[in-house]
């Protein structure tokens, strides 16, 4: 590019870069979930971890451990991330299914993840 | 025929409504707003929830799921407090909380228990409420059947900051003693509580941290105010409609120098009672509506330099003494409605340039007096109903560019006068319920495209006059009941999609064609077509009006049973129907 990009343009590029790629979420049992960064950022907690400059090791390594979230719950949460993206873009109209057995545990994890 | 149907607005004006310049002033519509409480159907509440654009959080989805399966749960105490609080609030909002499900919240360290108007709340519920212990910060058990013993279990919740027991008629003087231990209370509300007597009020003396105290409608409070004497932190005190409060009670308020808001409407106090308020230098809101005071009380009031709102509606004010209003330069809201004042009083308002709302309803004022309002450029609301104001006077108002609401009903104003206010393009609400107003006058107002509320109840508007209604795309309420409108005129109304209230009653020539024309006004909440030729055959046109809550078809060719049918089949929100 000959001329330097206008500031506004640069910001948009940076944001696109920030949203690109995948992150690894690791459950209490050590099970690894790879999700798009964009999906992970549905969680405000993860968004903060992944975007605060230099603050968290997670930002650099692209992986986050959840020693208190079981595999089943973490899987459900990943499903919610994608459901939420689709819902917001109008592509999803079906309800997000939640099994009664896991409701409270899921709620506590969702509360921690601020999502 | 419309002239026979003139009507007046509600009797008492609440000054807080006055201050916020609400536009829903017709009696029937106000009532509708009050019905938007828990008692309404689930359908409605769901309709009010955020639309498809709002993506529910996973926590919200889980909370909703818990609500649906509430019978599965017996104990939430292992949850973090903020989650159990959210579940509790959800159950209350959806009316899913029962004595059984409440049990699951024992020892949850909840902070807020708001059960205002919740059905079934009684003493048996209070044990679980009290089990929240020192965590509990606010409780509202208004309208419940809780008795003294139910209230007594709260005595250990000593961190409580806010308690509301409005309309709890099972609580006695004795029960109020519990309150004296709750010394961290900053807010206490005991509306219509007969237990607040000279004896019962003793408990207040210990509540030294009280900032807000609401004793509205306490019928036996006389002699009890002596116990408020030491509550130096009090900032708001509501004693509206405590009609046993007399001048002798008032002296105990004189040292409450932090008071900012004092409501005394309909108390039995005179100028002597008001004289005790002289030292309340922080007082910003004073409401004396309906008290037997005269302009002599203005001498004491003139010293209240912080006063922003003064309500003297329905008092016994004559011109003499009104010069004491002159110094109240901070006043934003002044209500002098239904007093004996004339133009001679208005000269004293000239310098009150901060005024935003002025009510002169039914005062003996005329065109000359309006000259003194000319400089009140901050005015947003001006009430001139039932005065002798005519077209000539309106020229003094043509510079009030901030006016949003003006009431000229039952005045002498004619079409010519309306030309002088045609440039007030901040106007949102205009009441022209007046037989002298015709098509010509309305046409002059075509530039007021920001109007949201237009009352032409008794005005003589014909079909050709309705042409200019098409410019008022923002209209939310329209009343047009002069009797001269036919189906042809309704064509000019059918595209006013923002309408929530439409009153076309008394127009005897309207037929089922009108129902067909307005069938696309889906925002309608209230529809009145009484005294028209609407018939059973046209009712099916209403079925798209899903927001309709009130329908009046008195003296039409309709039967209650046919309305009932369409109500059951298509109109789930319809709760008020005429004929029944």
C-alpha cells in the first residue's frame, strides 16, 4: 500500500485480526475444545482474557484452562457460544436446549464466564 | 351531539406527574396504565420482553429453565447469592413462587425480597424471608396478609435498609414495635396503615437513619408526628391524604431541616400549620394540594429558597398575598389550579423564569394575564383549561418555543387564536376540547408535526378537517368526538400507525367501514366507538388489534356476546369491554 491506511481503517483491521483464529478451552478433566475466537468472545470473561494486551498468558498462548468446569458443561457452553452467534445474526430461532439435570451446574459456569 | 358529552379530567393532579409532563391525561387512559401490573396475562409480559434482536445470556436461559422445572428443586442455598437472587426474582416476576417453592430459598443470603402485591403472602412465608438474616437489605410485603407475628420474625434482620408494608391491614400498633429494632432502615413505607397512631408511631423514634418515610393515607396518624421530631436525616416525607393531620401536628416537622420533599395534600392544615415549615431551607418539593390554606401561607413559603416544586392546587388562594411568590425564583413547577386568582396574581409570576410547568386550571384568568407569562421561556407545560383565556391572549404565548404541552379546553379560544400558537413546534400534547374550534383552526396547526397527543373531543371537526391529521404521523392519542365525522374522515386516520388511543365516539354516522379502515392500527391499546353505527357484522375487523386492552362500543348495534366471542378468539389482552 502506498499511502498509510487511515486510522479508522487500521482499527477495523486490528479488530478483524483479534477475532480471527481459534482458542483452546480445557476442561477439569483435561479435555480440549477448539472454538473460534469469535465464538469464545461471547463470554465476557474470555473476551477480557483474550483481548487485554499482554495481561494474561492466555492471550499469548490461545488456551484457557477451567479446572472447575467439567467436560460435559464446557461442551454445553461451547454449543451456547455458537447458538448465540447464530441467534444474534437471526439465523437461529430454535430454543437453546438445557437438560434439567445440568441446569444449576451450567448456570454457575455461565455466571463465572459472564455469558 | 358531542357537546353533551364534555367531561373533566381526573380530580387530583399528582405533582410528580405534573413535573414529568405526562401526556396521558384522559381519565380512561390513566386507568389502563395502572392495570399494567402483575395481574396481567403472561402473553402481555412476554410481549414486553426484549425482541428477537436481544440474545438471552446463558445465565438467563438457565434461570428460565429453573423456573420451568421449579418443582425439581428443594434447596438453592449452595448457589452463589447472585444466582439464587436471580431465580427468586424470576419466580416472582412470573408468579411461579408459592409457599412450597419459597422453601428452597431458606438461608440463601438473599438481599432483596420484593413481594409487593404478590398473591398469597402471609405469616407462613416470613420465616424463610427472615432466614436470609443479616444479608437481607430490602423487603416489600405490600398488600399482603402478614400480621404482627409475621412482622416480628424480621426483628433479627437488623441490616435491613428498606422495608415496605403498604396496605398491610393485619398489622397493629403492637406489631409496629418490631420496627424500632431495625435501626439501619433508611426507607420505610407504610401506606394506608391504621396501626400508625400516636402510640404506634413511637417505634419511629428509634429509626434515626431514616431518609425516606412514606405514611400516605394513614388514617389515625394524628398525634404521632411527635415521634418524628428527632429524625434529622429525613429527606422525603409523604403524608398525602392523611386527613387527620392538623396544625398541631405540624410543629414537630419544624426541626427536620434536611427535608427536601414534603407531601401534605388533603391534610387538615391551615396557614398556621404551614408556618412551622419556615426553617426548612432545603425543601425543594412542597405539596399542599387540597389543604385549607390561603395566600397568607405564602409568607412562610417565600422563605423556602430551595423550592423547585410548589403545588397549591385546590387551595383557597386569592390574589392578595400572591406577591410572596415573586422571590421563589428557583421554581420549576407551580400548580395554582382551582384557586380564586385573577390576572392580578399573574403579574407576580413574571420573574419566575425557571418555570417549566404552570397549572392555572379553572382560575379566573383571561387574556390580559397571559401577558405576564410572555417571558417564561422555559415553560414546557401550560394548563389553561376552564379559564377565560381567548384568542387575543394567545399572542402572548407565541414566543414560548419550549412548550410541549398546552391545554386550552373549555376556554374562549377560537380558530383565529390557534394561528398564534401555530409556530410552537415543540408542542407534543395539545388539548382543544372546545366547541368553537373548527376545521379552519385545525388547518392552521398543520405544521405541528411533532404532536403525539391531540384532544379535539368537543371540537367541530368535519371530514374535510381531518385532512390535516395526516401530517401528525407521531400521534399516539387522538380524540375526535364532535359528531361530524363519517367513514370518509376516518380514511385520514387509518395511516396514523403510532396511535395507541383512539376515541371517535359520538360520531353517529360511523359504520362498520370505520372498523375496517382502522383494522391496521395495530398499536391501539384503547378504542372508543360508542354511540356510532358499528355493528356485530364489523367486529371481525378488530382481530388484528392484538394490543387492545380497552374497547368501548356502548350504544352501538353490537351485543356483549359477540364481543366476548372475538375477545376469546383473537384479543388476548382485552380486559375492559363495554358493553359487558
